[in-house]
C-alpha cells in the first residue's frame, strides 16, 4: 500500500548515533517523507540503554553531537522517556506519522522489545522497517555447514571474511528533516553526567564522543597506528590501538565503515597488520553471534561444568582489585586507567581479568559487572564473551589452566615500566628492574624511590605462585564434569 508522502516517518535512533552509513536513515530519506529523528530513554530493565555510569557520560555527549548534526541540516533530535511502544504511539498520534524505521539491535532484551513493537504497530497499519548495519553479519544467517551456530572463532572468521565486502552508505546530501517537532525532553533532565563528585572529569582528555570524534579516531589510526599494529597493540605504553571501541558501542561509526577504510591498504602497509585489525572487528561480531544464540552469556557459564567451580568470597580482595591496590603494578595501573578514563588497554584487560578470576578466585561475573559500569565502551556481547574467554568457561575460550603471571606479563609488555609509572605515580621513581616486582626490591632501592610497602603502595594481596596452585586445584576438581 502506498504511503502518504506528506506524513512523516519516525527514525528511531538507538545504538546507532550517526548519520553516516545508517541504513534506516537512508531508507527514510528515499521514502520522500519528512523525517522525525527520535531517541527514547527506555527503562533500565529493558537493558537497551547505556550499560553503566561511564557509558551514560558518553551517551550524554553523543546525543548532543547527534542533535548538533541534525540541527545543521535544519532538523533536531527529539528526546523522550518511557517504554518504547508507548512513546512511539504517542508520537504517532501527535505527528500523524505512519511509519517507523530503525536499525536492528542484537541484545536479547532489545530483540524481544523490537519484535513486540513491530507486531503491535503493524496492527495499527503503521509501516515498520528494520535494517542491518550494526554488525558485519546477521547472526541468524551465518551458520556452520551443518546449520548450527559457530562456537569457535577461527572458522567463524573465515566464513565472515568470505561472506562480506561491505559498501558503506554516505550521508544523503539533502535530508528532508521535520522542522516542527513535538515537545522534547531536555537532555540535562536525564542526569547522565556525574556531578558530586565528577569522577568523569578526565574522560574528555582522551575522548570526543560523537560521529566526528569517531571519524577522527579512524583517520588517526589508519594514518599513524595501523602500520605495526599486530605487534605494537600488545604494549600499553604505546599509542598503537584504534580507540574505536566506545564509538562502536554506541554506533557512532559502523563496522562496515571501518572495514572499508582498510580496503586496498595492503599496497602500502603490511597485510598482517590489516588482517589482525580486521580480526578484532570480527571478534565483536563473533561475540554478538554468541549472545544471539546464548542470551544468558553475561550471567551463565557457556560451559556448564563451570557451574560446579568453587569460587572464593573475599570482598576485600575484589575491592583491592577494583581500586587498583593489589600490589601487582600492571594490574593496578590498568584498574586505575579504567577509573581515570573509562577505558583500559586490551592486553591489560586480560591481565587484570585473569588476576581477578584465577589469583583472587572471584567469580568472573563480578568482574563483568564492574566493567559494564566503568567502561565507556561497555558492550553486552564483547564484555561478556571476553570475560568468559579469560575464565575458560566460554565458547572457544582460553583454557583455565593458562594463568597469566602479572609480573612476567608486565615485564614483557611494559618492559620500561612507562605504563605503570603513568598510572601508579607512587612507583614513578622505582627502577625498571623492580617496577613490576616492588615486593622484591631491596630496602635501599625502595627508599631511593620513596616507596614504603604497605604504606605508600600495598603489599601483594596474594602470592601469585600459591594462588595459581589454588586455582588449578579448583579447576582439576571440575575437569571431566558433565
């Protein structure tokens, strides 16, 4: 049935806060109808908004940026709170819109909500269209040869690489945005920003939320960091990673745009660096593939034999870890970087996660919850899949018996101690020989560096060698369990 070209179409933004390569926006544009741009702050129980306090800070600034982009095109972003179906019905009545377009989301609560909304609106003769583009693949379509979901990353990567060659869409040159909008809520009234205290005060030193910030991060990475990426990305003191993860988390840039930006670069850059970077983008897709087929990824062990694992319960150990006061400098530096900037280097994330799970015997779900609240790039799929990977309980996970030694990891990937010094200032004067093992430094060395163990910097909360034996004993107790 033909739609009335005078009636507007509602473009419902979610975690796709961009104009570039936005399939729902593109379809709304080619419909020829005025576009009402909408963002709904759904109830927390929906699980579809920011995952934690750090990402709430990002969302505030990202919505500001999107509204600014729309205003430059004589439009604006309408903000509303409430259950999405009720908000949409109210806006349809006020605006006489007869269509709602959106880009699909892949978290289980979002999938359920969208299916219900589509069903209900179509009963009202409202046109509903959904589009892909948040991932490189549709989780329901990419399957193994036997028709089952992938459980192992390498064959998933091979299938994904063969199946895609994304062609991202540019922003339409002239958008017909609705200039008269119903009353919008004020972004400030949502109180997404921290105030007393303003624990996010340093975030802006590192981040520029919004689509322009995402595009700039991509340009910087391609021009300055992609060459040598495969090796350099493991060294946290080097500016060698893309820093695109928070922009991807809220959809300020599409994975197809990132993938496309690396096309043809093998003429000038090592192919190994390009492939390794693309594999990181594909890992995000793999994580969503797992989440789509195992919706309890963040709360239940993928391998159910880990349900019998005997976790510890020392709250003081978790508190020491979360505050960056474990006595192991590489772990503490990472946890303090997280608190300061809402982000942690990926290599250090693995070290810190391994330490919490295997040295301190704390259930991985506590770490996953902490990262959800403190990461600006918090992601329901990546976060859960990565924690289960370290814990050994996930699909294609690192074996539990592979226990990272925080001292050796620090010495290997931060050999001069530059990363530790930048985030653990009380160790700044310590010689590189002892920067990752201050508990072994002679008193004369500690005195010269103004370090007093147990006072200015903590003693180790656990002996790594003993903790490793304890963890492996607990693991051996569940080996072979059905």
